[in-house]
């Protein structure tokens, strides 16, 4: 029994065609490769946002710690963020004109 390479070659070509068709369908499908890439970008964006929020939380925790133990820091925060002034102080507001 002599097996010729022609049936093998045809089977290999058919396999490659089916594989290419499946890959193409996957690439064009809304739940295929495009969806995976979109989700990957979204995951990266969320990881970056999570890192930034973690840094903000750390900064706010340090600020809370400083405000709870340091009266000078509490006074500075009240003045800067709330605009508080001590009795008898004068507040001068300077409007800067845009440079031309």
C-alpha cells in the first residue's frame, strides 16, 4: 500500500483554511480579538487610575495625621482651604491682570 502525499497535503490545506476562517471570524466578532483588546486597554486604564487613587489616599492619610496632631497645620489648612482669618487681620486680595 503506497500512500501518496496528495491526500495529506489536501488535508493540511483544508485544516489551514478552516483555521484561517475561524481566526478571521474571531477577529471580526464583537466578542473576539477586538473585544479582548478593548478590555485589555480598559484594564490598563483602571490599573493606572487605581494607582493614582492609592497615591491620593496615602497623601490624604498623611494630611489627616498631620491635622489631628499639629495645631499649626490645622490653622494653615483652615486659612488656605476655608479662607479663615484671625480677628484683627486684614485681607488683601490682588487681582492680577493678564500680561499682554
